[in-house]
C-alpha cells in the first residue's frame, strides 16, 4: 500500500500565503496515481479481435511484452473505424429484374436482366446460404454487393438539337466481377459479419507485409552465405582490392540482415502493428463516386435534369488486390435466388450432356 502525505507549512494551514516550495506536488502525485491504475479490462469485442490477431498475423506476437496492453487501444480504434465504414455503405437496395428496369444504378450494374440471375446462380456464397435452414426465416436476405467499375473509349453518334454528329469520342462505364458477400436473413448479422471482414482484411494485409519481410530476410541469408563462400575462395589468394570490396559488401549484407531480423522480433512487430492499426484509412476506406450517364452507360457532362440522363452515386473501396470496387448493401428475394441457382445448375447439366 502506498500512502501519499502532503505536508504544508503552518502559514499555509492558517490561510496565509505560503512558500511555493512548500506546496504539495499534486501533478506528480496525479501522474504516479495514473501510472498505478490497473489496465482497463478489454471488452469482449476487443478480446475476440486480439485472438484473431494471434491467428491471422503471427502467433509469436503473443510473446511480445505488453501484447494486450499496447494493442488493445489500437484494436478498439480500428473496430470503431470498421463500424463507421460499414455504416457508411449505401442501401439496402433491391436487386432483381424490376429494379433493373426502374433503378438507374441497378441498370448500370448489369448488362442485361439475365445477368442478375447468372450472378446469383454462380455465387458460392448464395448457394451455401440457401442450403442452411436459417435461410427460411425470411423471404429476403441481405448481402454486400461489390463490382468493379470499368471504362472504355469509343466513337459514337451524338444528337444535339436537330443536328446529328458521328464519330464523336465517348466514354462508357460498365461493371464486371459482380459478387455477393456475407448473405444473411438478418441485416444486423450481415453488418456484424462485414465489420469482422473489414478487420480481417486489415490483418491479412499486415500479414502479407510480415511474410514479405520474412522473404527478404531469407534472401539476405542466401546472399550472405554466397558472399562468405566467395570470400573463402579469395582468402586463399593474395589479398587485393577485390577481397576488400567483397568484405565491405559482406558487412553491408550482415547489417541489412540484422536489421531485417530485428524487425521480425515480436516486440518490433507489435509496435509496427499498433502504428498500422491506428491509421486504417490508409489501407481500407470508402470514396464517394458520382457520374452522369445515359441508359447505355455513356458518360455525359450535361445537366442530369435531362430525362435521358441519370446521375449515379455510389461508394468505392480499395480491395486487398489494390483494385477499386463499388460497394453497397443489397436485398434479394430468397425464391428468386433459389430459381437462379436451379437455372444455373440446369445449364451446367445440359452442357455436360452435350
């Protein structure tokens, strides 16, 4: 037990101004008290994330001094970031043949209405979901819809008033690689799973960085071994400029190897991971996109009040493959998804027979 006693001079206790040097150093006492406070117990969400870090990044991280104490605040920060990121997704938006006809965004996402059925029927996530008993809890299910935005240049025809111009340069946007992620009947469950996916994506990116460091370390070890073998050969000869050059090069390689090995020590990795998780926006984020197009996907700079033009507004995120994906929450009817899966399976059987 630590007892802090504050001794004041008599004149101070009697209400008269005392000597400043006799005042109690309250700031020092407060600092010591703050230091001695027990570390707050991590929430269940933070503790679960810490377990995932040990699994996805490197099991050796758990041996780092202060693993939980140093990492918990950064994990709490990144969990809040992922929560805000998922909350910023637009939707849920119905994806079906009716919305393909009536919603300009859905119309732009697919070339034809049949492509919606093909996406649903080929989706492994949808097929797995439809095989689970819980899919019958609702006639709808929710999922993250993602697609890659593409663009191409072409020469086309443009009508301006009564004039028609041909061979006019045009920019066309379209979407490919449409996919669904984390389907579930309960929207809140889908959102929770997506928040977990966001954290896993960040941890996987850092794991790739760790693996890259390990690969560089192994490459340096091979270079050092080769350099030492070469020096052994040169040592049998008379010393000369070549021997000195290779000796300096070996020293440089040794220094690089020690530096790389040190960066892979648990304490160094922990510090790097803490810094990484405190700035998740550099690796995962949403960017708003707004573009005006016609029904054919041709980009226009004319005002969107034209009945033939529509301004598409959506969000894009940068994936782990360093490519941009548009993203939104989608709502899909279970029976339509089941019909699409049956259709694709029938097409596959017909193809095998032929």
